[in-house]
C-alpha cells in the first residue's frame, strides 16, 4: 500500500445540520413560506461552521457538509424539471421482514422516506443557479475559515440513485428514464469539475440493489446486469469530466437495519470497476461487511485508483477507538496492492437525510477526530 508520508483523511459528504436550518428545511418541504434572507443566512452560517469544524478536526479533504440539501438524493428536486408530488413506495426487502422495527426507526420530521418523488414530465437540468450558489457559499466559507485543505469536494447524486428513488410516470421505459437523468445530471457534474473541485458521485444503489424490493429475489446475474447498466449511464454522464476529478461512494445503505440480504462486495467489485473514476469509497466498519477487506485481494483495484475504506461506523453512537480504526486500515492495507493509495473515511455520511441522523451531532464530530487519530496510528504501523 502506498501511503506517501501518511494516510490522509476525508468524510462522505453529509454532516450534522444545526436545529435552525433543520427547521427551515422542514418548512420548505411542507411548502410553508420561509423568508429568503433568513434562509440564506442560515445556510451561510451553517456552511461556515461546518467548514471551520472540519478544518479544526484536521481532515485533509473537506466539503460543505451538504448543509442546504434536504437529502443526498432528493435535493435534485430543486435542480431537475419534471418532478411533481410523491407516492408511497415499499421499503427495502430486508426491512420488510421486520416491519415493526422499520416503522419505529425510519421517522423524520423533515422527510418521509417511504414517500418517493414522482417524475411526471421530461427531466432536464434547471439547477445551474442553485449549484453555482452552493459552490460560491463553499468558497466563501473556505476563505473565512482560512482553510488549507489538501482537497475540496462536492457531492452529487448518481443518475441511478435518482431513478431508484423517484417514481417514473413519464418515460416509456426504465432505460429511457435512466439515460435522460444521466444527460441532465451531467450538467451538474461538469459544473463542479469546471470549478476545480473533486466531484463525489453518491451511488449507494450499486450495492443496495440486492436488497431492493425489485431485485431481492433476482439471481445474481440479473443484479449484475442492472448494475452494469447503471455504471454505463454514469459513464455517459461523466464523459466530459476527467476521471482524476471523480471519486465514487457506494454502500449498502446508511441505515441501522438487518442488512442480511446485502450483496457480497467481491461479486460486485468487477462491475463497479468499470466506472470512469479514480477513487472508490466503500464500507468496511459496518459489522455486516467488516470481513470483506479480503475482496480487495481477490479483486484488486484498477491501476491508479485510490481506495477510501470506511473505517468509522456511522450507525452507532459508540465512538470508534483510534486503535480499532487503525486495525481496520491495516487489514485493508494488507489486502490491496503495494501501490494502492488509501484515504481513511467513515462508512457513509452522518446526515444523509435531514432530520434522520442516527449519530448525535457532537458524537459525529468526535468520531471524525478519532478517524484522524486512527489514520495517524495506522501510518506509524505501516511505515
């Protein structure tokens, strides 16, 4: 494993939002009037605070914490045309086996995870102004914090997580729907890349597909074929973005659930490796998947890729011990090729859906501090 002088650190996009901002997000979701100046002030304040805290923690690659977004995927309603209304959908298959737990756990005052937005017209990208504002807010926050981060990134939903979490009432086929979304989201990807940031594509569906209601009973070959189609759509959307500016996050879903129907990483990696990217983030702290560091020995990463193993659990309020984090990093380091660069990260975002953070905000920051210390200890061990 290549460490240069040390293992660097990052996180996976969403970070805790302050109560005032959550209140505004809830009101906006309920179509209540929110004063534009009050909203903008709350977003700017939250973005400045989250950038400063990342700098204080010592993370090497930072972002804006997705402060103004209602979720990692449904934020696209503010940036894509053709979305109107919601419709109740089935929860994932692993949760359907435990309905009492699912009903108890997946409640939020801001959004209802069972209510999916509906596509009722042609999907086109209309979010240029909002995306530009978000980039400017982040840049201002970096300047205000005098942040000297080695890398800055912005997250964006993959085409297939949009199609997986939106109901299609307009397009004649799923393929037509998927590639229409890919064409639209390409404009956002290019906008972020042109600003000089690394773009993180959030694509949990590349692994969660195995426990969705549509595929839970399908053979592995069908699951792989659907995932390959999703990768093809992503590659089309990234056709004008340099691979060295793209990292991809995938996971088995950022929720505390049974996960007993999850796909095996070793089976899915060859398909994921077809993506036109240069960095891969995948869970390794999740108790269901901690053994799967071995997958990287059986299926080595493509040449030149960076691996960002998740070494901090985002589904529990237990603060991972730095030694445990170092252990996780060391296991992965021993599995990958000697020239593979590792960047330590949490398994997923800490607040992927506004109002549904499973980790207390201050504990989330303590976990990130432990991440930095664990990476330092792993660097010492592996030097």
